[in-house]
């Protein structure tokens, strides 16, 4: 789990606990990251580690992503052909994963996250910036 340059992983864990750093493994089936240009990186069966230190949570995702282009990202991730319906209905069809992403990154409720996404035409990065 920890490299530590030759340090015993158990010793490393003890030192981190003494410094108030908590490390947790997260069991996830997939993780999707949407970039500011709309490209989606989809990690299937990733190894995820969350580190809590001084009130800040840091996530590490290890795995090989599948890249989905901006034009058909939503349909390609879900496996359906929904490009036509998503193109004009960004306000009506905000993906739940985007709502969860914005809510977790900003600490707001899912309802507030949805409103920010709707105001920013479904763009998670812009919604996060709007709420910070």
C-alpha cells in the first residue's frame, strides 16, 4: 500500500495515525472523471484510496481509463445511443454521477449541485467553480 523508500508499511501506517492521517480503501465498480472539455475518463474496477488529513480528503485512483470523447460521452458511458436526446436537453438530463461529483467537491446538497449544473449547461467544472 505504501512505498516509503524501504520503510516498513506497518511502521508507516503507525506514523500516519500519529499525525492524524487516516487512509481508507474504497471498493468501487467504476469511477468517471469528466474533464473541462467534456472528455470522460472511465476507470473500471479501480483501486481507490482516500486519505483524510487536517480536514482535507484526498482521493487516489489507480487503474487504466477508457477515454470517451466529448460528443458522445454520456451515451457511450451508459452503453445506449442517447446522443440525440442529450444534445438539446442538458438541463433535463443531468447525469447523477455529475450531481454527486459537484456535491462532493463543494459540500452542497444534491439539489444545489443540480441547480448549479443546470445554470452551467451541465458542465461539472463550471458548476464547481460557481459554488466555490
